[in-house]
């Protein structure tokens, strides 16, 4: 099975500098980024068969990951929008 990378740097390469800056200056963004990263790794471990779980649990994790990604994207867009 070919597991796709979903880390934030692969998802939003155009925001490389903004990600770095927000991780250093915004505690909320940094926490969400960390939560997303941990959740993404858990999904990958399950998809690779390292961990076994129900399909429903995996789908729940994917939904949480998507919500975090949406919130991170929103913050990145706001950060790049001129005031």
C-alpha cells in the first residue's frame, strides 16, 4: 500500500515561511501543528499495519486530522493576508 504524506509541509508547501514563523510566534498555532503532526503519525501507523484498530476509529482520526488541517490553513491564510 502506498501511504501518502499528509504532514503540513507537504500539504501546504507554498506556506513554508509562514509555517515556520507561526510555529515560533503563535502558541496556539504551534499546539495545533503539534496535535496535527501526532494525529497524522497515528493514522500512518494504522494504515501501515503497525497498529490495528477498527475502520470507524481510523475514519474518526482522519476527520479530526482534516479539521485540524482546515484550522491551520485558515490561520496561514489570515497570516498572509495584508491587514
